[in-house]
């Protein structure tokens, strides 16, 4: 049996279409069977509500008198793109305020506009014969704009990896607060309600397809940036009229330590035309697996701890090495349900009919990493190969002499087996001299917990280690923990004026 | 019942909590304490029926005692029910109900504030 999209739209028009949400579908299929579900259900609605950083809007302000060709543009102190001719701009959700930093950003500007608040426009120009005006400052409401078109380059991720932190340090990431020592797990995504998960071969999601976008009827433009359906991470580029949106489904947010982002409510209706649609929309949370990834490793390829499914994540805790670790969702399942339910209401009322994609979206490609012709500096490039070290059983006095002679503030301490045992600084020695006690050898006063780096580590990562630990030197060790160099704050000076900044 | 006890070093360094336990025999549970050079604050839990006794004893020993009626505050107009706070709270104050709406067990909250930076929507705040 096959149902045409025309039949479905006819039913929508006469009010007889049976519309259900993707959450209701698994139970319907197990009750009526696949054939029965195909006969019974005409449309399945999906929904998601979560942080979608790659979002923003095109705005057209209209011309001022005398006219200006805006070159630099700020909305409530948030800079918007000025390379789109006279009075157009694109404001990106994650752009931060020049004054309030991560407390206010592009997402907040969009939320304020949608909430009916006025926003200060400030722009500058060099002035031309046709556009003589050089500056403008004014207050604008959303209704004052000619166009306000939300256009989000990357929304509606098919799924997203869950996050954990195996380090001993609290991390603030775009995946939220990650407690040390695998203290919690965070995840994002609506699971069985996710739009693309219910149409993984993108048969009905493509250019021109009507969608729910932040409370307005929007549409799919095409594949999103970083679209990677080959690996199960398809994305969509979408657009919609900001003027029709509501703050119920468009919320600015700040991920502490990461920055501003925007929560977007997005839903796609799927026509139930054949058994393949029935099977795809019967997907359950337990069928959708993602990797649980260690965000403690600051690299593009982070280690995977295990695979987890959305049913486990949503249960409140997942098991890791025999322990129950609590989970936090960053997206809102309750809001995702509301999106799917509102979309269902629109179709039941006949205000939204379905359309097939005018162009298909690629279903096989995978995203590749950045093509970097020039590698950034590594520790190897700037570390000191000449350094002074000391044995752990030497006297404190010897350490003091070495520090003086070597004109350094840090001495790596080497154990008898040749491996790094600790570190002593001028501070440790001053302390030992000022408060003479039982301590007489280096071993007694050294710090045993040493933060280290390796030759291949990116300098930026090593710099974060220095900052986070409030220290000024890192011993460079090989895989056997033999010290082969030192990286100090002084070495970082080599970066300036060197070839790395050219 | 939870009491917020403030003590100032100007009034001496007497072990107020220990003294109160000794004098009254009431078992006090210290939920959280912050002490710096000039003053200190402790959040203590005492049985409801002995709250009055502890309060007067500690006040007599020089502390300022105030009953804590509220836990962490949630601005429901900002909250989107994401649940980012749930796994961060050491006292399991936050949970979802059957409809995935955030539920706050205020009585479990010890006002540590760890959830505040974890909330993407700035919906959480300590009571004033």
C-alpha cells in the first residue's frame, strides 16, 4: 500500500487527517502492526528544542535620511556583520556583546526583538557620495524592520554525542558543567522525537519542506553545515520569519565558560506514505545510540568511553565501570514535546500542508576536519632543551645553588630511576629556608604532583595548563616520564615576532 | 529545620556549635560551613521541635541565627526544563516529573550554589 502526499494533503484540508507525534508512533505500530499504522496514520510530527549555536538572522533596517552605507553595525552592543551593503546585516547568535561579554549576545538580541523589546542600532560608515551619512544611533522594534529572516546554517543535528570528564578538574564546556572524575554525564537531543532520526534517509526532509521554527512556519533550505549523514550526524539549514516567532521557542542562553548560544525549537512533519516511513517513525529512544565522549581531552578526536542510548541517558543515570553516573540533559524534552504537539495542532487545523522536497539532501557524505597547511606551534618548537635538574636525594642547598646558577625558577627533580619525581621552585626553597624544620633534602620539599607537557602538544594546550594551574613552567616529558626539556612563560615570548604569528 | 548561623570573630572564637550541642544535647547536622578570617556562616539542620532551643542557645553564645525557609530559587519564566542542573546538584534537589517538568525539592537544598553557573538560562538564584 502506498499513500500519496496529495491524498494526505486532501485529508489535512478536509480535517480528517490522523496526525500523531513521533513519541506516540512506536505504541501505535506495536498495537496495529505496520500495515495497520500505515492505514491509520497520515502524518507524524517531530520536534526538538535545544542549543543550536549556528543560528542567526538577516535584518533589513530600511534607509535613513540622509542615507548610510553601514560598514560596522551593533545591535545592543553586539556586533553584526557589515559586509552586506547599505542596510542589511546578519546577526549571529553566538556573537557576544562588546560590553556585557557572555552575559548578552546575538541570541539575546533576537530574543529581545521577538519579545517586542526595542533594540539599539548603532552603525558607522566612511561616507560616500551616494551614502553621505557616517554614523547612526537609533532604537528599533521588530515591526520597524522591513525583513527579519532567521536563517540558521546548522540546526537539528540528527543526534549528538554525550559528554563526560575524566580529569580531576571541573570543566565548563558547550556541553554544560562537567564534574571532575566522571561525576556526571551531559547530553543533548530529543531522541525519538528528533526530526532526522525519524527520516534517516532524508526522503521527506529537503529543500522547501515546511517546518516549525521557533513558533513560526519556516522551511528547510537544504543540508546544514557540517552535515555528516554518513556518520549519523546529518544537519539542516533552515529559515523562517522572525516576525512570526515567539520567545516560547527561541531562548538566548549562556553556557558558562563557553559563551552565548540560542535554544531553538524546530519540528518537521513527515507524511506517512509507505511502510518505510512507518518503520522509521517507530524508532524508540533505546534504538538511538551515541558515543559517550571524554571532554577532558582537549582535542578534536576525543576518546570514547562507551556507547549509550537515549533511553539510558533519559533514565537519569548511566552505568560506567559499575557505577551509576547521573545524567543531565541540556536540551528540553518537555519543550520538544510541545513543538511536536503544536505542529500536530497546525496540521489538524489545516493551517499547514505537507510538501515533498524540491531537491534531495545528500545522505552519504561525511564531514572532514580542517585542512591545515600550516601546523600551529607545538611545545617542541619553543621549549628549552637546555635545562638544569636535580636529584631527589640532593640537599636543599644544592638546589638553591643550581637555581642561582641556572638563572631559573624551576628545577625538575629526577628520581634514581631517571624519571620525573617532582619539581622545586625558588618559592619552595625560600619557604624551606624561612621555616627551617626537619626538611633537608630536595625530596622533602618538592611538589610531587607535577603538571607536565609533551613535545607534540600544541602550545595553546600547554598555555591553558599553565593558566589553569596558576604556574609558570611545565617539564616536557617523553613517554617514559624522562624529562627532555622545560617550557616556561619565557619561551612563550618566542611566539611573538616569530614565524607563528605571520 | 534548617538554620543559618552567622558568627563574627569580634565576639570571640568560642566553639559555638560544639557548645550548643553540649549544652542542649541536640544533635546538629552541619550541612555547609564557610569560615574566613573575620566571620563565618554555617547552615545547620536541627529537629523541628528543638529548633527554638538551639536558636536561643546560639543567640546567647553570640551568633546570629535565622531560619532558612527557602532553598535555591527557580525563575520559571526563564527555566525551559532542560535539566542541566539535575546531575550537578550534590543533594539531588532537582528532578523531572512524569511530564519532564523540572521539580525542585527545596527542603533538600543547602544553598551551595553549584547549580547556578550550570543553568544555561540564568533561571537559578540564591534567596536574598
